[in-house]
């Protein structure tokens, strides 16, 4: 059972008691800035009238992940306490400093002192530390005051500006414990096109929140959906419907939405990069299934000449595409899934 004791008449989260059937909007202090102002984390706690699990749902660890903010805000706004079993801890912007500048990181602090503020990403700093740098402090406050109370954790992301993902879920590594299988069931309930089940790569770092939570015996996973820096109503609708289906899957809601995703489990994603610079003319789209050797994009130089045809290194579906047409050598143009 969660640290929050969701079966009690009142649950204590972030030193705030919330009764059954109650909604509470909080401002959790994170850290103090040079001018004496306090960075605060917006939090909504929605407690159902009936007992049940505690579920943490957060978005925008990175400031350009705008679609996730819309999805999570809609969950906070539209969840009726009469229909909910258990408690939702909803955090629409997990890194307010990054959101303010619509950037992956709070770039002002990184530019001022890049070595001291490295790592600059709270997402790779869990469970955080009260005596650490800014990113580590943010991670510590979120984990200690909010996330650790939960039985279930859902972390919503969007690729960086200039990229777009087909909806996919990423799971903790298999060594994280028995709850990984439950996380895969949740990902399929969401209706993700792809479910990344891997023991290597950036999505299974030991200091990322879903891995830390899984090792603590919690059901935890992340989602990537939409295009960085943009709000797309269709993506918001799909993300919101997917969340409702996930909450239904753990018995917190009765509502059910149509599930349309491919739900293909992949073991890896291969970045396919340009070797020449110029203007990228992409030939394939999200979810296209391509064959080894198929041309996925062409690079055109500034005089209109084709200087490179970029070919798929293996068979697989297109999981991610670049949306900026200007590329330099080494930049990703697409990402290919490797089916399990």
C-alpha cells in the first residue's frame, strides 16, 4: 500500500490532508532563486469517494513538452470524484523553470554555471538529493513529497522541438522487478502504437523516475506522444482517452474509450542520421513499415542538388520523425523500431 494510506478517511500528501471526494490545488515550493522568489510546483490532488490506489500522473519534465501539459490538465479538470476510486496526484509541469522558457532545460542557469548545474535534467536525477544542484533538488522534492506516495506512476513526454513521435510507451528494465509486466499491460491499455521493452538505452537509466519507482515495487512507465513545442488537439484527445483507459485498467475508473494503437512491442529504436548537411526531404511518415535499404529521406544542398539518399538500415516501423527541414551531418531524420 502507498505511503499516502489511501484507504484512510484523509490522505496526507505534501503535508496536506485531503478527504475522500475532495479536490485540492496546491503550490509545492521547490527552491529559491537569487532574487528571493520561490519556484513553486502546481499540483492537483483529486480524491475519489471510494478507496483505491494512488496514481501519480505528471508531464513536462522538459519545457517544450506542451502536449503533455494539455493532456494532464484535461485529466485534472474533467475527473469527477464520484467516478474515481482512489486518488490522483496530477502535476502538469514537473519542471516549471524549463516550461517558462519553453526549453528542455532552464537554460539561464545552465549557461551561468554549466558544470555546477550538470546534470541539468531532473528526469535523470531521481530520487534526488536535498543537498544537490537545482535539478537534483527538484527531483528530490517531487519524489519525496509526491511521487513516493503513489502505487502507480505515469510520466508523459513529448520529443524535443523539431521531432514527432508516434505514441509509444517505455517500460522499466526487466531487472527493476515484478511490476514491469504490469506496466506493459498498462501501456497496451493506453493504446500505444509501440511499447519499448528494453534493458539498454536512455529510457532505462537507473536514475529516471519510472525505474526508481519500479524498483520500489510500484507500477511505473513513461509515454512519448506528439510533437515538441506544439499543441495538437488530436494528440491531446488520444492522450486523454489513453489515460482514462489506463485508469480503468487499474480499477480507478469505469469509463472506457476506444483503443486504436498498434500495441507493437519493440526491443530497441535505431536512429537513422544524415551524413550530409542541407535541406531534408522526408519520404516516409510515422508508422510506415519500411524495408532494409529503402530510401527514407533525401538531403538537398543549397543549390538544389541531391547530395544524399538516406536508407533504412533494417526492416521496421517509423517511430519518430524529424520535423525541421534544415539538418546538419549527424542529425536524426527518422527512428526505426526493432520489433521484439
